[in-house]
């Protein structure tokens, strides 16, 4: 059964993250203030930020991404699926990014797959780094939501967040 919600984004966020996970595509919400893909992307980042604070913050104000486990991300992905959005998350070590960027400078191949044991990387790190993963969302000129990516560096880690519409 689909639930139609109206109101502001904060009311929507409170409903989504305080009432438990719902089935895929079971919640319909109109993003009235969203006029283009970039604005939709920024709205989804706001939902991510505020949702993380509701689900994972001890003080209601901050979330340390370093403390999130794969099961936390999977849980979070299910919340997004309830309103028809696929939430993607990638984690790269700074050494992976540096190696990739150095390969670009020396004109080597543009996609690098690192062996996880080479730099003592554990299974939490992804190995699909490429140009698109590192492009700043402000530089993207696309009509596809999945092309917009938000990256944040914390200590020796790069966190890449992006979204897509559920088929």
C-alpha cells in the first residue's frame, strides 16, 4: 500500500526514519522545491544527513561516518528504497585515491583495481575507483541523478555518496 505524504522535507524525514523501514516504493513524496536534478541531489543529501543523525547519532547532532558498519549502510539503504531511491555508498582509502590520481598523471589506465592485501586494506574498502567517483557534483552537467556524487574526506578515508531512482 502506497502512502502519499505532503508537507515540508523535515516532516518527511521525521516520518521516514522514525516509523521503521517500509516496503520498496511504498511512500510517495513530492519534492516541490526541487526544480532540477542538482536540487534533487542536494535534497537527497539533506535526507541522508538528517536521517543519519536520527538513526546513528548519540547526541542528535553529529554522526561519525567512520563508525558506520556495512550493516548500518544496508539498513540506511532500505529506508531510501521505501521512497524509491537507491542509495549508493563507496569507501576508498586515501592511498587508493592517490594511486589512481598518480596513474592519471602518468597516462596509465584510468581504472585501478587494488589488491586488498597490498596496502593492508580490509573488506570495508571498495575497489572500483574511477574518474566518475571523484568528480565533484558541482562540476557535473547531466540529467541523470546517478552521475552526481558527493565526496567527503575524513582522516585517511574518502566517502562517496550517490543516488539513483529505483526501477
